C-alpha cells in the first residue's frame, strides 16, 4: 500500500503546486492593476481589490494587507509542496517502493503442496515507517492554512462584489425594478465587468492604460484556492492512513 500511497502523493503535490501558483499570479495581476485606482483612503493604504467598500463619493479598495496575503500567502504551502512533490516524484520515476511479489511453498501433513503468493509491504527501498508522522503533521497544518486562505479570499471577493453593487446603483442612478436585478440577479462576474469600465483613476499620472478582466482573475484565484485545499486534504488523509498502517512497525 505504501507504493500506491506514494503514487497518489506524486500526483496530488503537483496539483497543489499548480493551484497555488495560479492563485499567486492571478491575485497579483488583479492587485497591481487596481492598487492605485482604488487607493483613495487619506490615512491608510486601501488599494486592494478585496474587501472594497462603497462610499458616498467613490468606490474604495480594502486594506492592502488582504492583497499581500492573497498574493504571498501561499508561498509557504508552495515550498512544502515542491519539496515533497519532487521527493515522491523522484521515487516514483526510479521505481522505488513498489511492492514485490514472491511465492512460498507449504507442505501439509497429508502430503499436499500449497503454493502461497506473498506481497511485501515493506521493501528495502520503501519509506521508513517514521516518515509518515512528520508528513501527517505538515500536511495537516498546510490543510488548515489553505482553508484559512480560501476562506479569507472568498470573503473578500464576496464583500467587494456586494459593495460594488451598491456603488453601481449610485453610478447609474438605478431606481425601480433595476434595483433587485442588480442586487439579486446580476452575477459577480457581470458586476466586475461594470467595475472594469466604470471605475476611473482620480490621478492622471496613475491612470490605468488598458483594462484587464478582473472577474476572470478573481474567479481563477477563488476556484484554484479551493482546488489546492482539496489536494492538501487528500494528502492529509493519505498520510493519516499510512500512519495508522505503519503503527506496528514503529513499535
């Protein structure tokens, strides 16, 4: 079972790596594009596209710390995923840890011969049973950390979407039936499309040259953040299962 566990880990760690990289890149693109446009707070840096807020005169971003976390927060899980992914991938490429089959012949008292096929769980190239304890601790911590990251980003995404709905109503002076349409029916993707074209920079020298698809950037980060969480949870489950299986070997 150790071989099949390692084979699964050699696939899950790259999934976590790719997902984390996508989150870092797409969140950085959205942040750097809006950091000057939304930074209209007099006493603090509020140039983050997450946790934006609608004011009486304009639409302001959230505290820049949210975007710092969204962009750089996954570097630690990414480091562990790279190291462990390379380790298990290397072992799979050179064929280590694969269970080895053998046969044993048993003679009964009646004179009959029974051939028994055996499969070794622990091989000379197999992982030490003591490996799974630190691996379980690391994967559990990373899974909890990834959950925090995903929850924080999701909350910031939803707050900005909700707040810009209010700002959009002010911008187009919406009244009557258009109010429930914008507040309840308009998707966040459409809301961010309005934001791309209606929110202007108040400073000429920091004006945006060109536009990005903010909705695509934020949705990519949102989706891949939860994919990375799924990958870490599966890694954690595999490590826990292997920890229990090798308990006898550690005694």
